[in-house]
C-alpha cells in the first residue's frame, strides 16, 4: 500500500470539502473493499477521507412507509435491527449473510452500493425494492444509480448519505454464494410493492439490474409457474472460474423461483 | 507520521505510525504482540481477528490510525495468572488445533460468537459464524467442538 494523507472528518460538509481539496482523494467507509484494493495497489489515492466519524450518516428509521438506512450503517447493525426485521425482514437476512461476522462489523450499506461490485448483495435489494439513494447532492433512483461494473452515477465528490426503501408487501432474497468469499455467484431479490412485482438480479452480469423478462413472466403475481420458460441472454452473463454463463443463466431462474416461493 | 493511542489488553499504549500502517502491523511490530497473525492479503482468512470496542474485526483490514482511542483485545489479553481462558483451554482439550496458525483468530471469533449468541451453541451456528476463519489443518471438526465446549465452560464460570 502506498502512503496517503489520512483525513478524519466529522460531517458530510467537511468530507466534501476535504475531497475537493485533495489531488486524488477517495472516501473510506469501513475499508472492507478500499483497504484490500489499496494493498494490491489497484487504488492509490493521495488522500483517504474517513467517513467513520460522521454521525449523521448512521441510523435506521421508518418514516412515511419507507425504511431509511444511513450510508454508514454496518451490515451487522442492519442484520440485528429490530426495525429492519419488522419492516423488511428479507433485507435484514440479506445483510446477515454478507461475508462473515468481522466483515459485517465494518462493511457498510453506502460502501457496498458505491463500490458496486457486480457480485455484491445490496444492489439487488436496492433495485427490487425500488429504493432511492440519497446523496450529498441529490436523490437518485435505484435504476439510475448502478451504471456498470464498479460504476455508479456518483460524482467524485458526491457522498451517499442514506438509502430509502419503500416498504414492500412481500420480499425475499436468494443467493447462490461462492463458498469461499460468500459473494453472490447469482443473487435474486424479489419484492412485491404497491401491487407490482420487481426482480433485482446481482452476480449474473456486469451490472446489477432489473430482471425485466422475469418480471414479465411473473406478471405482477407471486407465482413462479412461468419462470422456466423465460429465455435469458446467455451472452450477457458473466463467465469465470466460479460459473459459466450458461450456468449463471440457469441459476438466475432457480434463484428467482426460490425467492418467489419464499415470498409466499 | 502521526501518533496514535489506544488501550490494548487493558493497557494504555501509544506509538508513531504512517497513515498506511495496518492495525495488525502496529500490534505485531510496534507492540510486539505477535499472537495476531496475517494469513492472506485478501481479508478472507481471519487469522488476524481481534476485538475493537468489543466487536470482532480483521486487523489486517483496518488502519492503526482508525483505532485511535479504541479499546482493543488480542489473543494475548485472554489468559491470566490463573491459567488459560476457558475458550483457549477448550481448544487444547478438544484438539482444536494442529499447526496453530489460525488459532488466535479462531479463538477471538469464537468469543465474538459467545458474546452474540450465548453459551449453548449448536453445530450449524458455529460453522456458519466461523465462515470468515480459514484453517488449513484440522478440517474444522474439532474446532467446532472446541467452540461449543468453550462457550459452555464460559457459561459455567
Ligand atoms: C472477505 C469478504 C467477504 C465479503 N463478502 C461479501 C458478500 O458476500 N456480499 C457482499 O455484498 N459484499 C461482500 N463483501 C464486501 C462488503 O460487503 C463491504 O461492505 C463492501 O465491500 C463495502 O465496504 P465498506 O462499506 O467498508 O466500504 P469501503 O471499502 O470503505 O469503500 C468502498 C468504496 O465505496 C466508496 N464509498 C464508501 N462509502 C461511501 C459513501 N457513503 N459515499 C460515496 N462513496 C462511498 C469508497 O470511496 C470506495 O470506493 C465482502 C468483503 C470481504 C472483505
Ligand atoms: S490476514 Fe487474512 S483476513 Fe486478515
Ligand atoms: S491449525 Fe493449522 S491452520 Fe488451523
């Protein structure tokens, strides 16, 4: 890891200012991706701006039929939260199955979605639940937020402050996990909200996305009968040592069926 | 260089570190606490697990400077004059280690499980909760037994 300037800040405003002053700055949440990336010299920021002391970025609340989770809320805190367990139990379970306990004690919601690893869990939930990402500058809809592999709509000095999840009538997440890292080889989040059934898919392609063909087959109902007949574009699937494109396409359908069944 | 100060195993310590100094490096190289191990560079093996403010963390994936002001417990903080900590004793009694490289991280993770899930742990809970700790020797069987026995012993003491 190359040396950098460590900047500890106490507010979103101070973090933004530190970023604007830095030559090539990066924000750090729990460091669970940032630090391994820097160790491998895949990133070598001039300044690391630690959001760990920004109290306004943590917290969980339910307001106007929305569950609002602060960006710096850890996976462990989401998993253990009675409020999340009651409002969106599938989200608490998702958080409780990210990585391992030590990673969950440091890793955060904001860091996970800002990083947008194509195998991360949260993006599937953000998309299927039709969540809104609140940043230091604006509100961004889930579908506009994730733009490509490790790419999001965030500008360099823009900070995710919270994510607002509309409360669903039913929701479930199923992941086929890599047995070593626990990342999703394929993960599918199904949610019924306001009479509409949405499907969020992660791990399968370069970018977390809405499974529109799967949604069409469901037709607004939590009935997986039509899923087997869906044709998915195999050429768009990731293919690596963990799973071939054909296998991933198959897994997307299996995970969708299981998630739909778990919603019932 | 900046100065950091923290409490490690009940003692106030301080030292000079670079921004990039990892917490595990600070423990091992500045403080000579070499019980905390480094087994990977991908944050996956768990050999470096310690407790920071009562919670398990991978000390290879935290900067020393982030632990400024924190309360840190490492494997060296467990035994006392009376002998080994019940969890350490359980690893010994159940043959929960072979080479011992993963053991400090296993023991610290085990204590974190007890903190959250109590003294009666079933096998599947222990296996799931130890997902972040890799052992190349034992095949995990005796580690799981040791954690269950240690948890129980801690409840009785
Ligand atoms: C061993 C291991 C296993 C894992 N397994 C899984 C898994 O099964 N599923 C899964 O989904 N994830 C997994 N992860 C990743 C984990 O979920 C982390 O939470 C995630 O990588 C983000 O880490 P972080 O919150 O510490 O953010 P950091 O690593 O600190 O930051 C990540 C990126 O996000 C940016 N960033 C952080 N916060 C903000 C913000 N508020 N606003 C704008 N930008 C921000 C940073 O600049 C950086 O580019 C795993 C990680 C490890 C080490
Ligand atoms: S040394 Fe492997 S997880 Fe820390
Ligand atoms: S005892 Fe050798 S690595 Fe676990």
